[in-house]
C-alpha cells in the first residue's frame, strides 16, 4: 500500500491557476511563481507533508508571507493552506479559526520564526483585515467616521520612507568607494524618526539599495533572512569579502589628489575629499592594514609630489605624526602656500600696474572750466606758492595761468583791472601757443578758449565803461575782435594745428595790429 504521508501532485490543481499575474506586483507574482516551481519539483520527486511545509517555510520567511504585498493579494493565505492540505501537510487548525494564525503556528518549526509569524498574524487580525477571504469591513469609530484602513497607513509609511531615499546618492549600489554600514546608519536614523519596528525596517530595507546590491538582496537576502539584523549581516558579508578588502586597499594605495585637481577641483577641496575618502574606506581594508599608520601612508601617497606638502611629509618619520596630525599640517601648509602665491601676485601686479585716472590729481586750473583734461606733464607742478598751493606752469598748453592783457601772473585776463586790449591779448596768446608746439590742442579748442575769455572781457568792459571816450575805445576793440575772429576761423578751417597754421595765424594777427 502507498504511504499515506506521501502525496502526488497529479490530482491537485495548479496553485492559484485563475490569477492574472499581469495585474500583480513583482512580489505577488514571485509568491505565486515560487509555489508553482515547488509543484514542478514535486512532480519529479515525492515529498512528505513535513517536507512540503519545510519547503514553503524556507521559501517564505514570516516577513514575506505576512507582509503587506501578500496580505493584499486576495485569498492568498486561504489558497496556500488549501494547497498545503492537498499535499499532505495537514496543518493543525488554530483555536481562533483564522487562516493566518493557522499558517503562523503550524508552518514554522523554528521558535524565532514562529514567534515572529504569530506576531505579524496578530497584527493583521487586530487591524481588522480578513486576508483569507471576504469578511466584515472595519468597524466605524465612535465619531461616526470609518477608521482609516491599515493598508492606507502602511502605504503612506512606505511612501514616506521611499521619498527619504529617492535620491540615488542615498542608495548603496555595491561600488568600491561605498561603505555599506554608512547607509545602514542613515537608514536606522530614518527608522527612528518614523518609529519603525524591526520587521518594518526589514520590510522597507530595499529602499536603500540599488544596482547590483539590490539584485543580490532580492535574490539572496529577502527570501532567506528572517530579521533586519540578519539581512544587514548577509549584505555586509557579501560586500566585505577578502577579495573586496584587497581591492579597497589597492584603491587607497593608488589614490592621488592630483586626479581631482585635474578635473577642476581646488586644492583645498581636493585635500578635504581625500581625507574623507580614506576615513570612509579605511575600515573596509584587511585587518592587517586598518591601523593608523596605514592611513598615514595612504594620505602620504595621495599628496606626495605637491610642493606645499614636502615639509609636512618630511616630519612623518621624525615626529611620528598620526593621521589627524598629518592632515592638520597639510591643511596649514596648503593655506600658507596659497597666501604666499597671492602676496607674490599682488606685488607683481602693483609694480607693473598702468597709470589710472585715480593717479591723476583732480585739479582744474583757471581757464579750464568743465572742459578740463587730466594733467600728465609733471612740469605743471614745479612752482609752489608760499601757502602750499601748486600753480600751473607754462609747460601745459591748457594751463592758461596769468593775464595775457597785462602779463601779470597774479590774475587772469577776466579779472584784469587795466583796460582790455583784445588785440594785444590775442597776440600774446597766439605767440604762447606757437612756442608750445608740443602737445598743443587743435585750433578749434584754442578758438573756444579765446572766445570764452573775450566774452568775459566784453562784459567786464561794459561794466567799466563810464564815458563816451571809453565807449569809442570799446567799439574799436569790438571791430578788432571781429577781424581777429575771422582770421582764427580761417586758420581752424584750413589747418590742423601744424607750425604753418600757427605762422599764418600770427601773420593775420599782425595784420590786425597794424590796422
């Protein structure tokens, strides 16, 4: 007779054959596919009821079987119990007649797994959800409003955790320069912020993983670990192997700060980043290279060759510098080197700095008015009055000092107390500009100055005229001014300020004087 404890799968329908896997999540599809794969194995070999239970318990730890993904799959637990009973598992009915409690108490042999499964099943029942099939809805609260479904709370919590680690830099991908325990420490802090228990921490742990590390977690950790601590240890063992430790050691030995500066990073930022990299990866090297002396050697290899690092590196052997002391001295040496370069650059720029408008004295000499130009001839400051005030010399053509009417340097022609002789004043001005050929302005500028002073002279002449004789003299001077103005206008139109133009102007001035 066949053994009653043995069973075959020929007479048992496919597990959840009517479920549309295209509409399910990846974890729900994985649950169904795992059971169906176990069915295929049982077609090739005969399993006892205890072996079937042990295989299911090994495939689905309590955190997975009673997690939110499987709990939201309709009739998942009821179908699983039916499937187990059909393969001779003969699960003992729980006194509460709850399917989840029957699975929790009868499926797991290990005491720790059974306690965890019972706690998770109790949480599901306490939340008011009948995961085994259609049941009563959650009872309304005393306020008359329906209580928020537990799945909504769990979904919000899962969303918040996922948002905290949505940035790729917050996820551990298994790269050589990443330290697994740093990501675990950050995740633990977030778990404390949201008051997560150990099973919830294990449930949301996938949020801190990406790339190869997440694939390893899904394939080798999620289906086998029973707690958050065990999952952390399994990943730590994988990504802190002897081979990886030697790779990290070789990476730190060949690390160079110059590679950062070539990418445009400043020397100060590159030194700080080098220090942080060594500090982060030093615990992942082999135990034989985890001492402070090896960190000093890593830092020395990273900065050797820089001119500012020569002196601090020379004191490693003589002063026995620690890792922290060496970094402090390197930082101080780099800062001093930077200050020295700035001082040299400032000194060089000061010695070769061109003359600016700030270096030109802002003095407007008499006769210049708002058309003044900066004085660039040092001879304009050679004469000094007793009161300490500089007066303009005759070296600058625009420094029109003194009176061209009476040749008194104490005042200008505008303030001259003597009768104005416009022809004589014009002759002296033309003679002055002819002698000062170097740097003299164009004839139009001279004409503007002459006309301005002649206008002022005319006003002064009108104020001082008190008799008919004075008025006659003024009319004669006005006629002379007109003829002189015409002579200067012809000079401005036909010449460019050259010596020939000046000589021609002087001849016309002589003509005016002879008349």
